[in-house]
C-alpha cells in the first residue's frame, strides 16, 4: 500500500497532455479557453451614447441649442451637427458627427425646438462610450485559461465571437460491476441492492463539466468484464470501474485490467474509506478502479478522480483545503488516513453520523471531509483540523 500523498502525486505524474477543440459559443459554457481570444474589431465600433438624452458639442453647453435630427439605436445613417446644434439621441445610438458629449434628458428643457441645459456637472465626453472602449481591434480580449462563465460567454458574443477554442474535457466511461445491482424503481429480490454509483458519479462528472459519459454494466465474470473494459477504453479517455477491486473471489477488476494491457501504477492506499483504490494507464488512457461501496466510491472520486478531470479540463481543483475547528472528539487508530464525512459552517467542522463505507445518508448531508492523517490518533474538541470542502 502507498500513502495518500504518494497516490495523488502518481496520478499527476501520469496525466496526458490536455486536448483542445473549437466549439460553438453556445456549447462552451463552463469550459476553459485554451488560447487567447483576439478581438477582430473595435467594440463598440463607433462613439456611442450610454443615455437617452441629447448629443452636443461640449463647448456649446451654455448656449440655447437648435435640435437637429434624431439618432436611435440601430440607425445606419450618419448625422452631422454644427456648432449651436444638438441632436436627440437614445441609448446605444451612434453619436452624430461633430458631437462629443451627451446630456441626460432629465437635465434639459425644450421649448420651440430650442434646448437649454441645466447640468452643472456636465463634463466633456460625459455619457459617451468611446470607440474601442470595451476592447480594441487585435487586442487580447480574453486570456487563455479563462473559465467560460455566463458573463464570459456574453462578453465573447458581444465582441462578435461565435466559436471559441477550449480544453476538451475527458470523455469518461463508467463500468458497473456486481450481479447484486438492481436499477432504482424496480423491486428488489433477495440478495439485491439498488445501484447508486452510476447516478452519483454521472452527476459529479457533469458538475465538473464533463460533456460525454458512457455507462456500461458488467456481470461478475472475467471474460465479460474484459470485453466491456476494452469497449470502454475504445470510446473514452478515462475509465471508472466500480466494484471488484478488492480481493474476493468475484473481484476481477485487476485481472481484467492486466489482460487489457493496462499498466498498474498502484493498488491500495493507506486510507479509510477507499483502501482498495486501483489506478493504471494504457498509453494516454487513465483507469481508476473505485470501491463498490457508494460512500467509498464517491470519496475516491473527490480525492483522486475529480482533480485529474479538472486538470485535463484546464480547471482549478474545486476541492478546497481549509482549516477548521473540530466541534467534538473523534478517535482513530494510527495507520490509515481517514476521510470523515462532515459538515463545515462558520469555521467549525462536525463529523457526521454513519461513517461506514456503504452508507450515503450522512454523505448526502456532508459538505466536506474532515481529514485525519495516517499518523494521527484522531482529534479533540477545539483542535484545528484539515478539511476538504466539496463542490456540492
């Protein structure tokens, strides 16, 4: 067995190069730009009013002005004003040629087509969006490594981009093993349990931005598992095998992995839950063998799989490490790192009930792991402890 730290470093050391792709902007939300986005034109492409009001030459602000023409948003015909004139203008409209300032409509009076300004704070260029003030042509509009949030998507659309180059999230295959598994919604017969791992892993992968997920089912049979594992490797960048990684008579994952040419990097970590975690590679393909117990499986996902997914996607690790104050005592033997399902709030952390590896009820209420290193004997109430805040 290896330590938690050794296992995480080994996974990092075997991550392949990130893949890139060009996607329509409508399909890129949540992904990460893989190259700088260069502006193709000035935005805005002309001096533009930011208010409904009147456009004028600033030097004429103290004069009664003749109202000449009107500029609305979307107009394609230019207008020119002379000294002593002003033009009615609306938000988003181009400034008339000769104008340099816009006065708000609330700060003027109009009588007999003559405009009088009542704005002591009016300044040159007020309420005008200058050409290129959002972004200038040929400038870097968005740097590589930017997460495409809704605002980032809107910004790129606003500068005329309909496509963007991004890091391609890994395609992930999930293989469920175990003859005892029954689909939710069906009646259980003696010896069966409801299958939960595909549901929780698919949800967690989707939250991490993975767009393509394949779900496979395999009976507890070595040849069947090998065939399905081979299929999964063909269609994915990463395979998550669930169950069958222990040492029981029906645990065939490591055997199937070996027959499929997967090179084992480690099998078993000094931790609880999730000790029998398997990790291997076949060329640039990553293979994780997760424990079948749902709580163990999800713990290993957050601690080992998710960081790999996010690294390949260009994302920062969303599992945040913090320090918190333990609310009560917890005792453990030396030898294994413990990841306790826990709840963090206002600087304190409370280990939850039902820490057994098969139980998800407490996990459903948890927002973090309380992490107790393998050399520790636990924690006391009031101790500062490490927690891993989960992206729940």
